[in-house]
């Protein structure tokens, strides 16, 4: 939904930087699938993390 100035609201989205971090001056990926490797992110749900590629699920 857009506000009065035409900007979209960011409801339900994670904070920026949730998937990437900096380690020793290098960009590293966080929250990736342990089966598929660092190229595949896991979807973050309320009580679980799920890989859309292989179906791997981690419960929190």
C-alpha cells in the first residue's frame, strides 16, 4: 500500500542486512541451506526456516 507521498510501506519484510554480513572486510552470506550450500537462502517463517529448493526444514 502507498502512503500520501507515493512511497510503499515495508510491512512484513525483514530488516536490510538480514541475509548478508561483513567478516574481515568481505561480504558473507548468512542463513543458507546446509544441504544445498551457500548459494541457496532459507525462507524465515515464524517457527521454522525452510529451503524452497530441497525442502529441508529447521524448527526454531
